[in-house]
C-alpha cells in the first residue's frame, strides 16, 4: 500500500521540479525619442519581457498548468524620488505540457514623458509560484541629453518583423508604423532578417539623404551596407523603418552566434549628419516566439 501511494507522489514531485527548474529572467529594452514639440522633454519607451521558460507552472486543472509573476517598475529622478512606479501582474497562456521547450513570453510597454537629466530604472520580477530564489532585478541608468538643434537619431528599436504602415494609435505603433519588437535584440533560429526603427530629428530638408549600416563584433567581424532614405520631413521627426539589405544576416556574413553592434548613419553625400549604435544578439541555437505581448 505504501509503495502504491509513494509512486504517484514521486512522479508529482519530479513533474513539479521540471516545471520550475529554469531561472526567472526579466529583459528590459529602453528607447529614447525626442519629439520636436516636446521642448526640454523626451518620450521614453520601456519594453519589459518575461520569458515563459523561466517561470514556475502549477497545475490548475487535470490537464492545464498556469504560471504567474509580478513586475515592479520604478523610474527614479535625479533626487532619488520616483517619477513613475507601478506593479504589473503577468499570466502567460495556460499550457497542457510543462515539458515543452517553448513557453510564450509576456511583454508590456510603457511610454513615459520625462525632462532631460539623469534617471535610474529599477525593475523587479517575482515568480508567484516559486518559494525560493524567485526574484530577478534590473537596475539601469538613463541619461536624457540629446542635442536640440543639430541632426540626431533616436535609439534603435530592433524588430522581429518589418514595420508595417498603420493609422492605429497605440503603444505598439509609432511614426505611422506598427512595431513588433524583438526582446533584447535577439534574433534566434529562423529569424535571418534584421529589422529596426529609428527617428531622425533636425535634419536639413530639400536634399537627398542615405543610410549607411556598419555591423561588427568583438571577435573582429565587420560588414557594411547602404540604403536610400529620401528627404527629411520639415518641422517634425522623420521615421525610418529599416532593414539590412543584401538578403539578411546570413548573406551579410552574420552567421556566428554572439553579440553584434549595429551602427546606423544618416549621410548627405559623404557627410555624416547623425549616427546611433545598438546591440543585437544572434542566437541560432534557440528559438523565441516573437510578438507575444500584453497590451495595456
């Protein structure tokens, strides 16, 4: 009788252990924009992603499992006081098998208006169903000091797919485009094309502009490409929905897994008017579904 009782209990414990073996992770992407009508203010986008594979799933019904987590987000001003604070509860979709290799991530985006200066972004993830070591913290500085009169580019927003034209106004649209971000600039297996979005400010009008891309890695890889941009918009930001030409990352030579730096330059003839760099990750050993988000 005791053996018959212990066997189901042992199987349950093994299932519970496998469902909570990974470590909770919180990914934070920050993008700074400078609307021309904002004066001394910036529009800052905070995109937070919780990968589902790092959360603990508990049994809800006979054939379904559910995970849950809370994310506490704070933005502290130069005086240490919070200029923004909130706590979000995230619940990934219910699943029927906790051993599957891919569990949907949950993402949410906050768009804040902040004045120029120094800030600190603090975020803490708590796994609701993990008793020990269920937290993950992120603490990053934020500097808002872009030039106000000379040409400048916003931060680079890396996308999972090409930006699509839209008239919808939401947190996931910008500059007339619908943007599906790829968390932490990750391009996994099956994602061979790199897409991005930036905004150009204070560029001279009436003259043709071009884009120059430079990709490099710490291991010595380097590649360059060019693309047309057209003319800048007068009196407002010029949205740039770009992608690497020449057939994607593989054709450009980005075939080894690792961290790469993308530099985007706006040129008028041979003169560089503005430039911005951002890092992306090539990771062909893993696959992460894109576009899983929690609209709010």
